[in-house]
């Protein structure tokens, strides 16, 4: 199906640098549109039930633009899933900002994550990379970013409130995402609701910290937290 309109970068007659910037900007916008459309269709229909022409139609693009930017449908699937996962992690972090106790913090994280199907989408990408090792580096970078940003966010809350963490903060962050993926994959297979997934995650995670402060010696010193995290979309570009 031909798109209604095709975005093209007009080349300014003046400075070539302006033309290059316009081309890059148009390219980023097109990639973003393709990822948005692909994410929605892949979640609704799955990888096998979604064609390149379907994605092109919802993104108002040509099928050739998908192969230009992503090479294959599988590569687009993995990148869309990774981007969605990072967006879900960012939303979960924002949801914890009003938490004042460790229990409220964990509950806010869990409820935010289980309210979306992004984790299950990402789990499908993990399975796909078992057969497509060329796509594994993108997944690996996404997992490492989940862990590093999770550590940063958790350490920030410990520092802010003076909580006493019951485990190493890095282990706590890694454990959270391992539990989230496991519980949600199992839950989706069993047809569990978001509330059931949330309760199960809270049960498995248990207490992660206590509100009792043990003084300055228990407070964490943050390292390398002077820069805000970069855009999820920029991080997952292939």
C-alpha cells in the first residue's frame, strides 16, 4: 500500500551543513515513526502476524524505508522492543518520585511495570536473539542500561531518604528486572491480570530496604551521576 505522503528532506541551496542537518533530522523522524508503528502492531499481532507493508502503512512510509533503516523485520522488532523497555523503565522511575518509604518505592515500581506489556514484548526479543545472534548486541546494551539506570535511581533514593538497603544496590537493580521478566512471561502464559502480576512480583521481591537510617556511614555516595540519562531512542539505534 503506497503511503499518503512521503517525508522528504529538502536540500537547502546554501550551507551544505544545513542540508546535512536537515537530512539527519528527517531520518530521525522517519525512524521514530517506523518504531512507533511497528511497536503497536507487533504488540497486537506478534512478529509473524505483522508484515513490512503493514508497518509502512501505519507509519505513512514505503516498505523500502524500513529495509533502509532497519534491514529486516526482525531487527525492527528487536529495536522496537528494546526502546519500549527503556521507556517503561523511565516511566517506572518517574512513578517512584513521590515514594517516601521503601515499600512504597517498590510498589510504585512494580505497579508501573506491570501496567504495560513492554516487558513481555522485550522478552520476545530476548527469545528471538537466540536464533539471531547478530541482534544480540542491541539487547545486551539495553539490559546493561536497565541495570545501570536502575542502580542510579535506587542509589539516589537511598541517598535521598537515608534508607538502609538490605542487599547490594547493584544486585537489587539486577534482581528487580530478572524477577519482572520472569514473573511477567509466566503470568502472560497463564493469562494473569495486571493486579495478579503485581501481587506476585511484590511477593517474590519482598523487602528491599528499611526506612531506619543507620547514620552517615550507611549513606551511599553517588558516582558519575552528574549527567542526565540519554534518550532511550538514541541509545537503541542500530
